[in-house]
C-alpha cells in the first residue's frame, strides 16, 4: 500500500523512530528555507500528564530560519471502522494528533503570530462556507492550543477544538497549520512545495481502526506560507 505500512501494535512507534534515525541527515527544501531531522527527546514539560503519556518519545525537529519547531506525535491515532487506505476523513474532528514546542515567535497559515511555548495539536476541518471559499485546496488542518489548557486526550469535536485553539493566538480565529498534502507517499522528512507554493515537511503517525492491524499515515505540515482568511 503506497505510503502506508502494517506492523504489530506495540512496534509502530519504535519502528517509526528507527526509520527516522536511520537516515541521520536533515532534509532541506529546494529553496533552502526549511529543514527537518529526527530528535529523540521525551515529551516536553508543560503538557498535561494524560496528554504526555499519549505521545511517542522522539519526533521531528523542523527549522525555519532561526526558529525551531519540535514535534511529538501520538502513539496511535484511532480511526473510524472503515476499509481502505487511511485518510484524515477517517479521524474524529478534534482528535489529539501530537504536540509542538515553538522556540521563537512564529506564524500560522493565516499569518497570525504564535508565541514561543508548548502547544497541543488537534485535527481540524475547515468549514464549507463562503468565509473560507478558495483559500486552500484542502480542508484539513492542525489546530494549535496552549498545552496548559488542553488537559486530556478525548476528541473535542469541531466547536470544542476551535474554541480551545483560539486561545493560542487570541482573537476570533484559531491557530492553525495546513495539512498539505493530506496523504502522500513522499519520503519521510522530505520537504514539499504545495500548489500554493507553500513549504511543507512530510511526517507520519501511527493509525488504527478498532482491532485491525495498525498502519501509518504520511502527510505534510505547511510551515512556510500564508492564506488570506
């Protein structure tokens, strides 16, 4: 299955980390603006105990100019009981996807400033309404929320995740990074230039449908680029 792999449930996270470490070299985008490499740190201080326990040790370190973004991802993302290749449409909206530590002021996909600190990452879907028409070819986003306010791992749904994420930057909009491409078979930690000429880094997370064997889902996180919304 292109871009996806199956393995035993208790080996998914370690195997992903081994795959990350086996390269040993950072991946850079063609324009020299974004680099990504593995890291082996434990989940950062500031996360609720339940949230920290749900994350795999180690993850991805992305560097944009002088800003470092350290990502940790869940040990497994539960999916709906469906068949076929895993996609984001199989995930519950507001599901916990991971966490990120931001070293310096950074921008979300709408250009709003994210302050240095630790944030949880939850899955969000762009509403299908006129306010967001045409701003992105995909509707999938990662919603950033202050770690101090996100205390458990339960999915929060659309409204709950949005309201919590608004606290990341203040104002009427949540803090978001676009998932683009939503699913890909590009190499792990490779960089990707999107249709909108944004720069994304390719990562993957373990996913599982009920009692079915675990798989992995690979996708891009846009870290350089802006949409008007």
